[in-house]
C-alpha cells in the first residue's frame, strides 16, 4: 500500500478495535469512496462536477507544497488523490457541511468538499483554498476510541494543534476544544505565505496578469481601505461588482500568531534569527502534534498560564481581538517582572 497518514489512536477500547479504526482512516485516503455512506456515494457520483485541467493542476500544486512542508517538519510526505477533492453543488455542500464556510475537510474520510458556486469561475481562490484544506487534511491527526459492550464510539481527538475534549466530558455536557483559533491561524498564515508561488503557476498566467494591472491594483487598494484589511490579504478582486473579491481567512487569529512569533523572537534572539523561524516551530507542531516545545517558549515569553490563554482563542473575529489584547497585557506584565527582578 502507498504511504499515507500516520493516525494515532487513544482511548480505552481493545487493541483490536483501535487497530481497526486506525486502518479504516489510513485506508480512506486510497479507498476514499468506500469510506462514504451509500447515500453520499450516490449523490457525489451523480452531482459532483468533473474537475477541469486547471483545477487538477492546482490540486497537484497544493499536494506538492504541503508535502514539501511536511518533509521540512520531519514527517514523511504523501499525496492526497485528486478523487478525494470534491467540487459539489451548493445545496449538496450545505447538506454535507452545514455552516462550514465554502470548503471543508473530513479527516476521518480523508476527503475535502468545495461549494462549486464559490470556486468554479475563480481558479485563484480555488487554488488558495485547496492549499488551505490540504494543510488541514495532512495535519497531525489522532482519534479516541472507546468501547462499551457492542458499542464502539470514535471521535477526533487531535487535529493539527487543536486538542478536543475526551468523550467522557461530552457525557457531562462539558465538551470543548483548545487551540482551534491557533490551528486556523497557522493554516491561514501558511496559505497566505504561499500565494506568491500559487500565482506563479502557468495555469494562472492570465489571472496574474489581471491582478498586476493598474485597474486591479486600484480596486484592491480601495477595497483594503474600505474593509480595513491588509492589501496583501486580498486573494482576488474581479470585475463582476462589489462582491467579486476574496481574502485570506482568520485575519485576527493570524494577527495573534504573528504577534506571538515576534515577541518570542525578541525574547530568544540567539535561538531564533527571525520571527519566521518561530512561525516554522508552530507550523512543525501542526504536522507533528508536538505542543510541548511551543508551550515552553510561550510561557517563558508571556508568563505562566499564557499557553492556556493562547489555547482558549477560538475561530471567531472577536476572540482573536480579545486574545491579542490579553497576550499584550501578559507580555507587558512579564517584561515588568523581569525588569524588577
């Protein structure tokens, strides 16, 4: 069998059930359609859009770049088959993904779905989001498997740096997750850093030429001012009216990540030559799941309890804003205490 993800299994189920679950997820990468329910399979086969040559090339690009990053993190890379990327009608997308934006990753089924309405006529945005979702799919992944009589419960436990509550918490209505905001910040920041490379793809030559035109640059500048977002966050701006634009997601979570990287670099200039070196430590944790090295440098820079604080940041805008304020206060407090001592 080809190389695929290494799934870690935790929980109190028998070794046999754990191994069975691990194999199911690992094999879903190469037997993706078999992991779908008969109803899902039928709907996808009937309604899924065939991928264009351009879309196939952009999926291959997403695979190449994410595999390169995995290798740099010391993780053996692998490709996600193009069949595991599904471009489906809006109605089917909403049914499958609920309110989950315009594209979603299903780690347990090793697949990604895209809302066709958002992507079919926007290859730059499709390429950018294919990168984003491929990063999610190739992240460190572990599951919890519990067994009670004939009943076997399987739930995601770790996805990238995200840590989900154990099933026992759910029984008491205390379900929660940590580092979800940081997780999205890492993925979206990586997506943004690869945009230049994406636009250099020969398949996007026409789109790149348009974005480099004075007209598009002016539109981008006005849009950035109006929406109060960085100009280089704007992935696409088009001619179809005021709604024809796209941006990199999770701006506030990326603000937090970049602030934390800057401050850690200032605290440890001998260890990190630049803030980019710190960012790579976060990206490596996304692929390896190792949080301890991050916890140490965050706590030494922002003080005791600061890693937990960072872990409490969620994915909404307000949570990002509030956590940036809290971390700035923690940093000022830590700096004062060091000066006094």
